[in-house]
C-alpha cells in the first residue's frame, strides 16, 4: 500500500511539473518576436494541453495508470524541446530560418499528438471524479486570450470521462455564450469544439444530451455559426433528439432546426434525415407533447413547406387533419402555430385550401372567432386572416361561412372589437361582400350598413375607404338600398361625409357612388333634397366632375325639379 501511494505521489509530482512548465512557456511565448504566426499556433496548443493537464490534476485517477504516466513523461520531453526553441528564438541564436521553421513544425506536430493522446486516456475511463469542475470565468473586461483559455479549458473538461464534469462544462459554456457573443466567436475558432458538442447530441446521458442540445440551439442563433453546424452534420443528430430525447432536449433541437431552416438551402437536409416525419409526429393529436414543443415543431415545418415536394408529402401524411385538431385544442400557442402553418401551406395552393376546408378547418377557425370563446386577440387576428386567405376563391367555403355564424361574429367585432380585430373584421366584411349577391343580402339583413356608415367617419383613411367600398357594393342590391334609406341617420351621415369642409371626407368617389345608388330610390331622393345638404352636392358638381353632376341631374329630374329649384333660389 505504501509503494502504491509513493507511485501515485511521483505521478502527481511529474504532472504538476508539466503544468508549471507549460504555464511558463505560455508566458515566454508572448515575448517572442520572430515566427509569430507559428508561435501563436504553438501557444494555442500549449493552452489546450494545459487545460487537459489541469483537468486531470483535479480528478482522481485509477491506480496503475500507466497510460497517463507515459503521456506525462512524453509531454515533459516535448516541453524541454519547446523551452530550448523558445530561448533560441528570443536570443536569435538559430542557424537559419528554414531550419527553425522546420523545428517549430515538428514541435507543433508533437503537441497535436499529445492532445490527441488524451482522447484515448479519457475513453479508457481512467478519470473518475472531479473536484474542480470549471476554472473561474474571466471578468467582463478580460482579454481574448483569457477568454480563449477559459473555453479551451471547458473543452478539456467536456472530454474527461466523468459525466458530471461533461455536464457542468456544457452548462458553463452555455452561460458564457448566452451572455457574451465574443465567446461564441472564439468557440468557432477552437478546432474541434463545436464538433465535440454536436457528438454529445447522441450521448446516452439525458442531462448531457439536453445541455448539448441547448448549446447547438444557442450557437445556431449566431449567423456566423450556422454554416459550420450544417457542415458538421448537425441535422441528423438533431432529428434523433426529436425522436428519442426528453421534452426539453426536443425543444432545444426544434429551436435549432427552426433557426437553420430559415435558410432554404438547409430544408432538404432536414427532409433527407427523416425530419419531416419526426416533426409531424410531434404535432399529432396523440403525441402528448407540451404546447411549446408543438409550437416549435410547427414553426420548423412552416420553414419546410416552402419546398412544394415537402408540402405534398405532409398533406399525404395527414398533416392537415392534425393541424385542424390543434386549432380545436385549448392551448393558445398550439392554436396560433397551427393556424400559421396552415396559412403557409395554403398560400397560392388551391388544392391545399380545398383540403383544409374538407377537413373542417373553416369551421374550426370560425369557432375560434366566437366572442364567447376565451381566446386572445392575437388568435382571433390570425383566424380572421386565415379565413380570408383560405376561403377567398371557394364557393363551397363561402356557403360554409354563411351557415356557421361567421357573419354574426364579424359584425360583433365591427361593433365591439379592439381596433386591430375591428379592422380585420372590416376587411373580412369587404371580402365577403364581394363574393356573391346572396352574401350582400345576408349582410344587409344582419345589420352591417349602419355600422359601416359609422366607419365613414374614422380617423384612418384606409378604414374610411374600405367601409365606403363595402357599403357601395352592398347598395347594389335593391333590398339593401330600401333598408338603408329607412334610417334618416344613415342618409344624413353620408351627406355629412360629402361636405367639402369635412376633414375626414374619405374617398369622395366612393361616397358619390353610394349616393348615386341611393338616387334610384324615390324615398332616398326625397330625403336627400330635404336634408339641407343640397348646396354641398351642388358644389361637388362643380369640383368633383361627372359623377356629382349625374347625381344633381337625377335629383332635379321630373317632379323633383320644382322642389330642387325652390331650395336653390330660396
């Protein structure tokens, strides 16, 4: 037992000697003025070697550790050569540049070999316990060299056999790149670091896999890292995490895929690794995934459907049925993401729109619009957009809307909705009014016209214009004209909008079009003539051109001529 302790003490002494020697050489290398590029490369390798050795120093090692002992002795020999070359470069005492360059290349290769040898030592499981998990994190004002040293040290600890050490090193890495982008830039420069983290995505330990998934998700947030991640083959491991990781790991993997597929060049790579099927499974009704993961999966799929072949595959796999089910769910994030994805799929694709309608998508969206439904304004906004985008060219969908309270819902929001929802409801009313004669009649009977008249006085020019155009379209129907003029208030407000002194006068051309429609009704003409606004109409006839003049002629024809002349000359 005493002999074993003596051997362990000797090993520890040699290890400490190597660490001290490397530290001294790193300091010395900063003073060397010749072959600066080669010495910078050597210094980086010395720093990595230093991190490996200090990590080992803070671990218990198996007894009889011959591999480690041999590695340390070999390193000490290389360090002696390094010290000799460093001093010769400092004193400019080398015989020739080419020979010194060759010696430095040999030294660099030896350091690479030592660094590589630690991979074999770690894989043998010789390092079993860690006491000092990470070195102190550099201060905010730390130099790039200090930051590089810290990241290199973390890489060394990621390589060590202890699962706890790997996890803690990954956690520390995630913390620094979250807080400071400079660490991410340094990480990319350190050979093998990102690749090593990517390999952890296939690790059996769930906590390590989760930390690694978070790492690649964070790294993908930096544009300068995305190409590197793709080049290292990250897509495949990320898909495997989606298939078998824990809930949190899946969320990070989906978030990373969402970021990298913002570039359409990477979309096919996800498909090639079976990513579409894995993502659809997460969105399926029976997956029992938490809403944030479902939402992220939908977001990735939204990036993928830009490729028509992938979209077709999704439709064939029953994606639309599952997404319609998500609209009916009680979770708002799942509802929003499924509505977004369905609209992306339906864009410029009549067959997809018809499938959505066939699978009950329109009824599901209308149900979201029900004022009694406890959903947010945002969901209602997206549902309104979805209905108008998906239904705009389908007679079948118009019939469905007319029969499932859609008209009642948009009328409610026109009257009582928040501003944004109100405007979307107005756009829906404008669109619906243009679909058919029957829609105009139903809207007239429902009570849209008095509400639209009030919008003629809106502060928003766009709202005034849309309200005027919708009203103009509705008044093409004789039944609607008759209903409109039954209200004195409707006629008076319209005439007020035509007053040349009115600030919010909207689009006079549209308002004149409305007035022209009304002049075909005897009761309307009588109300216009006796309203007190004839002088305004006369003035418009002088300034607004043919439309206004036609109105004056209609009002002054036949038996109304005498009344009109009496009003003008009184």
